[in-house]
């Protein structure tokens, strides 16, 4: 019997033929949802959809300010509004 975490019917099951010729059921690991912008909720560019383990082991967000948190359009609008507030005409 599978362990309790694998008993859920929402996980996908794949039938795989082993080298010995048997058919076994393997359970696919779920991936996280696509990261979204904190302001406009659009999917972020440059960040792949990964499993939690893959996220910890080797993904770097974009190297710009707020990379991995804001999309490029929202970042640009926020920077423009900040500069206009600091340096009024």
C-alpha cells in the first residue's frame, strides 16, 4: 500500500515498463504554479514552473531590482512614479 501522501487521487499516475518487463505505476510529482507579478498578477518572465525541490537547487531570478517579484512593466511604472515624486519639474 502506498504511503498516505501518495494515496491522493489528484496526483497523476503513469504506467511504466521496467527493464524486467513488469508494468508499474509511478506517481508524478506536482509542480508549483507559475510565479506571478505582485501588482498585476501576470506570469513572470524568466522564472520556470518547478517543483519545490528544483526551486531550492538551482534557479536564479532575473538580476534586476525586484526580479522574481515584479514584472518588467510594473517595475518600470514604479520607478517612473518614484523619480517623478523625488525630482518634480
